[in-house]
């Protein structure tokens, strides 16, 4: 093919592209992949729980029922009383420890809402067998964990109807992100990038978690 013919061919291809691409991008035809989700399928995935209880499934569970389930399916990791086994998460205790050098961020000391507990158990527990619990079992486990944290009595029965009445002690310390208002006076269009301060001071230190065992107490590895 001659050089001039190649040029004409390239020009023709460019013209076709200019004509067809906008037409294709503006097309509103369906691609024909998949189908619309059925109401039952949407409901199966729509399991999030709001702090006010919206989204909770029908059901109920008592502290006593939750204790049985907990000992069978949860205690191996979280301890018989929520104290944590090994390095698995601690679920109970830690009241008043958040301002100390060794804060314990448990459900009773740190978490803001009981709905977070219910939602997490329903989605992720028990470890290795998630989504295997019935709503009644999740209610019972949540009730038992609340009781371990001295937030409900031993004869308490948790249900969708009384769920919103359960308040966790650290809820007031959680608030919406208000940085657009509270920190706006710090924002500058032209921030300082060099020679900004004559002295830099350390105002805080990260807590030493001590999660790496030393050579004496750590497990032996072959």
C-alpha cells in the first residue's frame, strides 16, 4: 500500500471514530447482563443495624440463653467471662480505664452502641462459621455480653422492642465529624511548607502495646 493510501485510510478511520464514539457513549440501551435483584435477595444483604434499632430482625433472646451459646461457641477465644483468651479480643471490663496508660477498649468501656455488638455478631461470628446464628441466638449473645459488662440484669431478655433502651456508657464521647466547623480556622489556602516553626515539641507518645513476645516468653518455632 502506498504512503498516500495509508494516510487516506487513517483519515477515514479517524472520521468513523469521531462519528461513532459519541453515538455509542450517548446510547441508553441495556447491555443485557444480569437481572434486577429480587426483594428477597436485597433483604438477605440488607442486614445493617442502626443505633436506634432500625434494621433489627424480629426475635428475642435472654441472658441465660446467651450464656449457653457463648460457652459453646465463643468462650474458646473470648474467655469464659469475656476476659479474652490469649490475644483474642477482650469483650468485658475496662470500665473507667480509657484515660489511663493502659486503656481496655471493651464493649462495656469503649463501644458506643449495642447495635454495633449485634451487627458484628450477626455478620462475623462465630469465628470460622459466620452467619450461622439465628436472630434469636444473636439477641441472646448480645444480651449475655451486655450482662458481662454489668449493663443489664441476669434475667434480662433482649428484643427488637426494648433494644433502643439499652445505653452504653461511652456513647456521649462519640460525635459526628465536625472538622469542617471546629478546625476550619486552621485551614489556609497557602500553608507553610518550610521554616514554619523554630521549635518542634513532642506532645504525646504512642502506648507500647507489647504484642511481640520476647525470646524468653515467646512460643518456640521450629
